[in-house]
C-alpha cells in the first residue's frame, strides 16, 4: 500500500500540492491529511443560525449558502464563539486532492480546528477517519483527531481536545469494529516522547500518552502511525518496537516549505521517503517585484522556474531582469528542486595544495 501524507498546512501552497499530484506517474492508494488548517481546504456547510442571533450576524448570515438541515447547538456555539463566518469557496480542495488517489483522502481534524470544522471534511472519496474506519485488504486505517488535553499544561493548547481515557476508549472501540487486522493509525498528535518534542510555547513533549500506551500493548498489530502537530519534528520517522511513527508536519510561517511523506507498506517492510515542495518566495534573490513578474508570466512554483532556459520563449519575457541575476535565480531554483548542490564553476585556491591535510573551516558571525 502506498500512502502520501501531509499535515499542518496552514500557509503552504495547496495548489502547488495539487500540481504535484497531477504530475505523479502512479496514483497512491491513499492520501492522508493529519490535521490543522481545515478551513483552507473546504467550507463548512453552515445551517441557519437561531433567530436570537440573526440581528447580530445579519450581514454575515446572508452570505451563508448551505444549511446543515439539522440543528446542532454545539456547532452554532462554536461558530459564534470564534466569529468564524466565511464566504463559500468555489472548489472543494479536499475532494480535488482525493481524486488523485485510488481509495481516497483520509482526514483528521487538528487541535487548532474547532469542532464544527469537521463538517468541512466532505466530498467524493473524502473520509473523516476519526469517525469512519477504512479497510483495505488486510489493513484497517483508523484515526484520532485533536490532541490529548492535560489541565494546566501549557503544551496542551487547542480547540479540539480529548482526555486520555476518551482516546483509549476510542481506539479500543475502533479495534473491535475492524477485527483482527493490521492497523494504520492517523493521529494529529504523535505518541508521547516519539517525534513530539516542541519549542513553540515551551520546550516540552506534546504527544499523546494514550496513543503511546496503545502502541506499547499492540506493537505487533500497529504497522504505522502517521501524525503531525509537532512542527519541529516534521519530516522525520522513527521505528518504535514493531511500529513506524511518521511525523509529516510542516512549519507554520509564510514561505515555509511543504513536507510530504511517502509511505510504502508491504507484508514484510515499510519504506518511508520524503518530498519537499518549495514556494517561489524561498528562492534566494526572488524579491516581491521579481515574484510578481514570475507569477504574471505563469511561473507559479520552483520547478517551473528551474525549467527556464535561454532557448525558451518565456525566458525572453524577463529581459528587464539582468541576465546574470536571472540565471543565478534559475540555478538556485534548480538546486532547490533537485535537492542537490549544483557547482557551476570551480574555484582554485591555496587549499588545492593541502590535499590529505586536516583542514578546519570556521563560520564566524557576530
């Protein structure tokens, strides 16, 4: 089974991810999104707010286009509390992403996704994997949304939290439902002290004790855990007993690259690789003016920039950028896209005569 997994895309370019999926030669079996930033992918289909609130939110409510149909007090309270009335998107990006897989897109809500945001996890081949398990051959995929909340802990911050007991009960219930199958767990939170160290609010381990305990007792059944939440640990995996834990979180600042885990599961092995998607703004010497010009001429990502050549007609459209500067930018883009150091010109120095010697380099900054 081949799984593509990503998480915590609060600023990353979703259209760039879709473009990456379009260019894949083979569809993955499953795509996984492990939570946070759900509002960037799809609208919540809002219902009519109770009459007592209509005057206060009249201007916002007239823009609401889809009712739930069934009154849900908890959802309405969440909407009002977070003042999160929004406009309707033209495209359900969850559904679009799901179309590039065989079995669908499996999503869990993150700790920063309000409860009602779960309603955005909808569309053809889109599954809220916390509420609905998926069985593929001998594997059962189950999910855990939000985080494990501990009263008084500064590291347990978020809108969607469960107690340790609630998570344990949830996992046990799911196992009873799926029977004696190998498990793949999609959890926004990693297991406690496994790829969960964080420094965002304080230096602390922010993972789930309940999930760690479950793995301890069921390592022979849990093949893979896919998580996010701890941005610092994103792009890493670790084998714990018989279970592979994968953290596919991305950092949450504008311009931070998007991480994608590529997980291949076979009967006797688990292979894990990575793909990193960089935005144009990460390329050295691409400032606001150059960025805007690239976008205007259809250069939307690093791969397209790296493909520019003097022989291309498109190259000529950037004649107002000094040729040496443009070529340097293209070289930077090639290095980023290939994830390799590109040597364009060798430099001779006295160091060439020191072959076989112990040479030490110091990078001193003040």
